[in-house]
């Protein structure tokens, strides 16, 4: 909307107009979410920083003298909250990982492809200060901010901002080269990244950049590289996550924050509108994405009084009018929850050796068709197989750290139509179990001290030799190898084969019987890396998927 509209909206909100405040918060919340999300790369603190930013903006709106400067004022508040959060981080929190990588969210929600996807993923490799500046410059190039607003938010002059942006762009281009190289097939780069844990940082950025500068393969750009500013022009804001809510607690502190002598102040007016008649001043107001308020009572507040409906005519004498018969109470209807699966996000504990599995529920199995036939072997990044129908599927793991250890980028399930469940784990062993008769130094299916180990992303379930799934619909499984070597073999299967596997052991005795995961209901777990969308790069599917 134009600046004249927002000026009027800000002014009305300052005067206590509830609808104007709703529109103001709903209109500018996505901008704040994008700035904070990109600056913190989707860290778990994003929601808290966004909430604190909007709380401070709402609580201090009455102090804003020029409504035309609302956007730059709001962005400056967001950047101060980001910097405050960085100062509050203790040494033991410096290694915290993002709970929902914002680069992945950008790629998936905006459906970025090619070099636009490359720019989004390159942001992971920037230092905190550069990523904060990128969060503003990205929006400047996309037409959401001006250079004056960018400079004001960072607290520097426009001339200094130009220098800072140019240096950040240079490091961003270096990071784009790293993303391209990691997507390639350079054998020397594979050897270099053998011990890399898969988490971008400045040390590995310098190492990989040094390799790229001296490598004829990685340094050979096979397509013209479009400048980042041209790629970002017109890109929309990343939409708020489904179910995102912003809770603003209006307490005594907020009530007096903007009060002035001789005036109740904007916050007091707002509280007056929100807190009638039974909701105490310490109540909370939740702003749902979309701008609607839900006012809640504190736990110790008295219950609301019953509303009294006035009669059409008032009378002070005579018998009371006959009371109307009570209206029939509406029959409460219970909405059945549409449950479907629980994502297995916690690292599981393997059952003790020789522990028998639980009973395996029965599901219909008319049969599964596979684009890879009865045995699809996937050994390279990008290999995929599409499964359709209703029935069981076996995914057999083969990890080869002896060839190349390091971070293991998990396979992903994409384009899901219908449902997919995790049924059972078998094959006599988990991949981290000891290998009977293995040569010295090669201790488990994940590797050993002499050759290195395959390393799972934090929080990912440990795989077993055989993993069984149930498909009811259509889904594509993609091999996303990037660090450690691994292969997958995919077989359409059946319940009898699953039971035989999880209840049998090798000739020398069961190292482990199998593990049943299927509950037989819609609460059965779904794979960790699953989505109904079809991203350009399946490796970007987030670990904590929801379907």
C-alpha cells in the first residue's frame, strides 16, 4: 500500500483505533519476520526476537512523532533486538544450531531454483554481522526497504553502508561459489570435506574458498553467474509459517510505557478497548498471523459475569413480565481431530540385544509399483524412485565411510500425495552396531577410528540395515549424498517379509531383533525428511517435517 495509507493507519492506531492497530501489525509482521529470520538463519530464537520487536513497537507507538517514518523506525527496533540477542548469547550457546534453517524456508516457500536458490543457500556461510546486513540488503534489492532505511537500521551513514554492503556482497559471491562446488563432483573437494561436519562456518568457508581458487574443476563456472542483486529483484517476502502467532502481553509496564502527563496515552486506550469488562489489565493479547486479536484472562481472574439483556421498555412498578422460556441449548459437536502421524524427531534408544519386537499391525496391501522396478539401486546424489499404491516398501542402507566419511545428508521423501508411515526397522542391526568379523579399525556400519565415521545430522534417527515403510498414495524417495558415501536399495515388499526380518536373526544369533514403529493408526510415525512439496533440491527438505 502507499505511504499515505500507512500514515493514516499509524495515526489512527496511535489514537487507539483497534482496527488500525490490527492492520498495522498484520501488514508489517512479515517484514519483521523476514529480517529476523534471515539475520538469525532460522534459529530457535527467531520467534522470540520477532515477538519482542513487535511488543516494543506496539508499546512505544505513541512516542513516534512522524508516522511517515514508521517503517524505518520498526526496522531499527528489529535490528536492535537482533544485536541485543547476540550480546546475550553465552559461550555455551554459541554452537546452537538453527531449528528451522531460513535458507531452506526461503527456497521451499518461494520455490526458488537455479542461481536464486544458490544465493539463498549461500547465506548460511556468512558470519553473523554479514547475515544481519544481508537481511536488510536483500529487502532493499527486493524493493521492501530503501538505502536510507538500511543505513538507519544499522546505525551508520549511507556512504559507510555502501562500503559495508559491497564487502558483504563479495563474501556472498564467495559463498555462492562454495554452494556450486559442493553440488559438483570434484574428487579433491570430496577428500577435503571428508572430515567436515556439514555445518557452515568461517573456517571451512576459507578452506573451501582456497580450494576453489586453485581448482580447475571447481573454479570453472559452467554458466554465466548473474549478480545477486539482479536475482533478488521482485522476490516476495517469505510468508509466515502456518500457525505462526504473535503473543503480546499487555501488562502494567506496557500500560505506562507511552503514557504522558495529562493523557492516558495510546497503550492505555488500547488496554481500555481490550480489557472490558471482566478481563484484567494483566491479560494477554494474541495477534494471529492475519491480524485478529484473541484476548485471554489470566489464570487467577474471576469468571466473566453473565451479560444482562435490557428489555425494550423499563418499568419500576407492577408485576415482573413473564419470563421467556429458556432457549434450547445447542448440542455441542465434537470435531474429530484429523490425526496423521507423528514425526520421529528424537533420537531413539535401541532395544537390548535379543529383545523381541512388538506385534506388527496389519494394513491393506494391494501392492506397490516402483519406477525403479523390483530393485532400485540409488548410489549417487539425485538418484530417485517414485512409489505408488498401497503396501510395504523396504529401504536397505549401505554406508561406505571407508570410501569417504563425513557428514551424511539424509534421503528425503518429496511430492507426497496420500500418506507414508514408518513401519519397522530390521536387518539384524542398527548401522552403529558392531560388525561381526569386521577388519581392524572398521568397527561399525558407520565407520571406525582408522577410517572415520559417517555423521548424522543432529537429532536424526539412527538407521537400521533395513527400514520398512508403508505407502498409501504416491511419494518420491531421493538419495541426497553430499558428504559421506552411501547407497540405498528400494524394494516393494509385504507384511510377511517384514515380520520374518524383524523376528529372525543371523545364524550366529541375533545381534538385535527388529523394532516395530507402526501403531496401526494415523498416529504411526512418518519419516523425518518428508514433504508434500517438490523442491528443486530435495536435500533442502527440513528435518522436522510436518505433513
